[in-house]
C-alpha cells in the first residue's frame, strides 16, 4: 500500500517536471490532527492568505487544507514549520509524514537546482500576519493600579 502511494507520488512528480514555470507552482495538502475539535484548516487558511508566495488556500475539511504556492518564494517545510510554531498540530500518521518528507526533499532540490539559497524568508511573514490579526492595545496582564505603582 505504502509502496503504491510512493510510486504514484514519484510518477506525479516526474510528469510535473516540464520546462515551463508551471512546475514551480505547487498544490499541496496540509493534514491536521483529526483528534482536535477545532477547525484548524480554516484558521490556518486565514493566516496564510496574505503571505508572499502563497497563491491560494482552500480548507477542504476541518482537518485538511489545500495550499497553492510558488516554490521559488516558499516551501512546504517553511509553511509547516511556521504552522507548528504557532501551535497547529499536523497529522502524525505514517503516510502524511512520508508525503511531507518527500515534498520537503523534492522542493529543496528544486530550489538548489534553480540556484536559490536553502532558506526562505517568508516564514517571518506568517508571524507578522498573525500579529496584525491580533487585538492590539495594552498587553500588560497586571491590574491598572499595579502598572502605575512607584
């Protein structure tokens, strides 16, 4: 079963490698942990929607998000790392881990073949986007009379 999926993924990747720049636009599924009751896909979609390199995000289910992005600006490894750092829980089943590892490797290889460095700076934009969506104002947790104590 796993070998069939790997063979299918490899043939899909080979057919996608043509000479046009369309092979640099990736469409990936991000699977979240199904045990969480909240809708992680919709929240992650909002978070990723304004990032450079992300073309579109589309929640398919509460635990499944489709992301379309340009590999020249962003990789799946960067997206997953940013989501994990923000507290999202990615699926930990064997097939999801295997797909992620294969995608990480192929995207990093593509970036190196294009002469791009190994790091993407768009990860910081995820945190900036999240910060802009938070309520602003006084974030001091102390009561008012403690804040002005002299």
